[in-house]
């Protein structure tokens, strides 16, 4: 009993803390929304040369496999080569011109949620790349992960990738985990789609769902009125009584959206049998290759390491500077998540005992 009393007090404290944290997070979020418009243009373009990253990884492994004598000789030879390369670059203008004309592979990451929130950073990254990319020699690779979401949000995200294609710059989409629904809408823009063996692709369909509390309100003698100006202003409602006519109009809208989705995919992948794959189903990597949803089976790491042999691989990302309320909000969220995890772990351990 003593343990239960102490545990109950502990839970009460945790609940109090969680409620307070939620209130604080809500206040911070409201302040963030007010401040965001003032900081919309602030941010930083991050550039990383992946050739150097992969080379350092390779050298790190090689150096650890060598004996002390071999490592010492290797370091001496490496310094000698670097010194000779720098000296040659200073003296030989032709070498600099050759380096400048070397193909570049620009890498952009997109991690999608239901609202495609990463679209703004994608837009800025695409704008930066298109300002310097050469359609004759360069390539853009988008590492894409998304299970889809809102139609209009992913339509805009896909349109950002369409900007690359319209400029004639080769575009490759790499999918390691999932590109479904809106995610596949983005991937199909690419000239070439590469996916890992068990990546999830497809889901070319449209879904909408909402609860309806009309009978519950009616049972409790609660009236809910929906007033509209325009026959189709509100077809289905959460609290009002839905009609068969409203349902049919809603279904017609879904079918129309699905039709637009299929047209969009067909235009960008004409070899695809759209009627066979546009049923909302999903395919894993190898199966997706069989139905031509993708063009090759390969992980993004494998593709980029190979790209390092034919050009300079550069990761491009735009990171918006977070305001103070946003940083506080992230800290609060992390603390809240940590606390909830501790409570669940303690409860699980108690049940085991």
C-alpha cells in the first residue's frame, strides 16, 4: 500500500508537470506563429561536399587496419601528395578550369509529413541549385521520404521538383524507405527513380475520412445547424446530418482528384500502365520495379558513392533560423517526451515485478 501511495503521488506530480508543459508549449507555439512572419526570410544555406565525407570515412577505416609503420608511411605519402596537388593547382590554371568544369551532383533532402512542411526549405534549396546548375553536365538528386498527405501541399512540393525538370537539369529521386501517395507524386517527377529493395512505393489513390456525431447529438437533444450559401459549400459535416446527395458529391470530388493524380503520373512516366497501378495499392522495391514504378534497385548511399567517381557531390539544404520561442518549444517538447517515456518505463517495470 505504501508503494501504491508513493506511486500515486508520483503520477500526480507527473500529470501536473505534463499539463503545465502543454500549456507552456501552447503559449510558445502561439508566440511562434506571431513571430514567424517577421523571420520568414531569415535562414542559412548549408553546403556539404559529400566526396570529402565519403573519402574521410574510407581513410578512417584504412588507417585503422594498418600497422603503426604502415600508417606512418601512409600519412607521410598523403601529406606529400596533398602538398604537390596544392602546388600544381597554384601553378596550373588549366587544372583549375578542369576542376571548375567537373560535373556536379546536387543532393537535396525531403522528409515529408502529412502537411509536406518541408516544402519551404525544398523551394529555397531548388532555387539555389537552379541558379548555378548546368543542364549539360550537372544533376540533381532528391533523397525523398514521405508517406503522403494533403493533396494541395504535396502538389506544391511536386511543383518545386517540376521546376528542375523544366530547366532541363537531370533529376533523380532516391527512395530508401517510402514514397507513397503524395510522396510518389513527387518521385514521379524525376527522370529516374531509384529505390531500396524493400522501400514502399505507389498508393496512387485518394482517401478522405471524418467522424459524424449527428446521432449522438440528436440522442442528447442537441441541435446543430449548418448554414451555407452555395449548393456545394459543405457536402459532408462532422456534427450535422449528412445527406446521400452530399455523399455523392464528395465521392465525385474524390474521383476527380484521383483522375488528376493519374494524369499527373502518366505525363511524367508514360511507360507506366497507370490503370494497373492506380488502384491505391503499394509495392515494395523489387515488385515496384516489375510494374515500372521505379527504374532501378539501389540505396541512396550506393548511388551517391558511385556518383563521387564521376563528379563533385554536394549536399544543399536551407535551414531557417529558429526564433527563441521555437527553440524553447523544442526544448519543452523534448523534456515532455523524456518525462512521458520515464513514466511508461516505470509503469512497465512495475508490472513485470
